[in-house]
C-alpha cells in the first residue's frame, strides 16, 4: 500500500479528508472532529501522516502513524 499522507481541510459543506496529491476529496464531514477521526483511520491503514489544517488552510497539527524512528532524532 502506498504511503499517502492524509489532509483534513476546510470544505464548503464542512470539513473534508483528502489524500495528498488527489484532486477529489475522500470524504466530507460536518465537523472537523469527525473528519480528523476518519482521516486518522485512513492514515493508520496507509501508515502515513495526518495533517490537520485550520479554516485559513494552514497546517495546525500533524500526526504520524508510520514507521517512526525510535528513539526519535533531536
């Protein structure tokens, strides 16, 4: 399965989950909380990152669900 980061982004109908590089959204949700939960499941399956954006489109949070190095660098 390819490692494709998932983004939670603002959408005219609420919030959407969108795979990195995709033109179409994967799913649309009424609340950001619902979109984050759906995006987290997808990111876990892809072993990738979930990037949550604010209403202005800037990244406000990122979580990794992949093969992170242990111990972490820095």
